[in-house]
């Protein structure tokens, strides 16, 4: 049978669960009616429909240690499966009362509502979002995407697209930490809305606190969110203003010199890729470094490095063969020097940059 023919699954283990496919989507309908985790259910069905027996065994025997496991159905047939112990080269399995030795597999032994229900917050693709609205008792913001992101009706205001995209993608890709049944009894602290190019709207109603709760589009009831998500929600337009210290233009880069912890390397452009000592360098690692550079924000601080600060890394980017476009020195006390000026930046951003810098050097030096 094909995986898409399966329409009904019942786990008959300790916690009885029933899942039903309707209009192409899986839902848990017992003991409660909630959306199921599509990826986990698809993996389970692929596992079931892909099982192959090594040999038929006939009637079940006690030594097979078979226990009822699950039932699943198509439009034409229903199958009852009992799971047995592992055996040499396989596992015992009974299907509709007939025993088989099948190829060994890793079954879902103790499924629960919590590990099979959907935890994704959203249905949409973040790339299709063209409007973002943030509303709270003290603040209202409407962003539009037209040749970049800007405040609706105020295209002259420079909005950092990376911040808006981080907000969107973090929410649409996130999963709930916990799923609650009871609703909140007060108005939300902030309402976040995404509207896609085809007019689909998703609304997130969020209550700040410890923990952070929310009503989200893809899960019934209230869920607990990762508190880190709330730090991406702007309190004002100024939170989204483009304050990037470094804006490397990837297509213009001809050469990059890197050093950290006594190790160094040099990357040179060759067509659409980069080489180090004649060997190709993973473009994903270079992209990660450039993204982390682009996220650096800070304020200039004259002489803030101090006598005890030590340089721990350096990144020099060239658009031409001689003059550097950016010369960045990273210091041990979360300052950096950029083209001779010193800035205090957020520790978490500088740590991320040091991690991507170290990973790129390690991969390049090791291969070289």
C-alpha cells in the first residue's frame, strides 16, 4: 500500500490515541481533538508501509512476546499489529493474527498526546509574508514589504530587513514548549499579526510573564512560548531601525583574511565561490560569517578597549586587491575596532561572530 492511503491510526498501548486524516491533514481525535505533528505521523506511516518480512511464522507463539501495538486502516482494509521482541536479524510482528519475522525497526513504543500533537505555531511560509502588525495598549506598528520593509505610509524610514525577517521566521518556525488547555482571563499584552501575499492572516495573542503564554494559529488553546521569541517583538519603530555597523556586500568581496587564537587563513574569490590554498570553501560557512557581521550593532566608545583587553580575532574584507573595505578586530571584553574606531557591541552578537569565525577557520585549516 502507499503511505497516502492510510487514513486512520489507533494506538492501543497504555495511552489510547486515535488519529484521523481529513482533507490531507492529520488530527488526534482521541482523547482530545487537536492537530497532529505531520512530520512524525508521516515518518510512522512510511515506516509501517515500508516493513518487509524475512519469513512468515504462522500462528503467534508465546516466545514471540507479542503485545497489541496499533491498528491502522485504508479505505479498503484495516490492519491490527502486535509488536514482539527482537530476534536474530529482525523483530517479531503479528498482522491480523499472523506472525512474521520482519526487518528490525525502531517503533514508537509509548506514544503520548504530548509527543504526537503538533507544536508548530504557524501554518504559513515566512517568505510569503508582506505585512506585519504589532499592537499593544501603548504601541501600534504596521509594516509593509514593498522593495524592502518600511512603516506603512512612511517609506522614507529605514527599517532593517534582517530584524523584520528574524521576527517573522522565528515565529512561523517555532514550536510550543507546552500546550495548555485553559484560556487566559485577561487581554493580551501584545498582538502580532502576519499577512501573506495571498491575503492569509495569522494572529498571535501573547501574554508576557514567566512563563510566556500565547494563543497561536496552528494550535488550539494556549501554549507556552520560548521567552527568547518575545525579545524579537519591537516596542517602537526605533527597535527596527537599521543600525548595522558592518554591511558586507557578498558579491563585491574579492578576498577575506581571518585570524583567531593563533590560527589564520585567507579566502580568495574564484568565480562564484571562494578558495583557500587552492581548495574550495563551503559557501554556507562564509554566509554564516557575513550574517553575523551584519547583525553587529553598537555605540562608538573612545578608548574603551582598556589596557587589559586583548585582540582575540580579526576579519579583513577586501572589495579590491589592496585597500580593505572593512578591517574588524575583536577584543576579549566585547568591544570591537572597526576601521580604527572602537565600539561596544552586544555580547551575544559578538559570541555568535566568534563562533562562526572559529568554525570557518577550523574547517579551512583542517582541510588545508
